[in-house]
C-alpha cells in the first residue's frame, strides 16, 4: 500500500493482517465509526513515520538484532524498518501482548 507522494510506505502482509484484525475488533466492540477513526489514526501515524523514519525508538530488548524501530500509537506499537524505500511497516502489536515473543515468532 502506497499513500502520498512525500510519505511513502508499504505494509508487510503481517501488518496488513494486523490492521484488518484491529479494524474488525473495533467494529465489533465500538461500531463502524470508531473502527474507521482508528484506521485513519493508523494511516496518519504511518505517514508521519514515513516522513521522519528516525522518530521511532530502538528496542533491542524486543527486536534483538533485527533492524526494527518502534512507534507508539494509542495502545499499539507500530514496528517498522526505517532503512527501506519505501518504508516498511512490519507489524502492529497491542502493547498488552508479549511483544518480544510476537516478534521472535515472526519470519522477518
């Protein structure tokens, strides 16, 4: 998915699945408007990260040796690779989950 001329990014398949699951959850729990608002907030966050890929935080405790950066949006961590063109959003993980375990099980 490529959005905007200045803020280019793509969503890895895992991130796409995460976003669909988040949307579905909020649609079921809070309704269509809230789910749509959440998606809009994620897109705004993706664009912000793509414009300034260095704004994320390194978390060696979570990413180990992987070149991931993390950006917080609400209760979620957006995991991305800043050195890619376009910027790659790798996954979106709720902060209440065992993030290190989720990342260690990923194939990235």
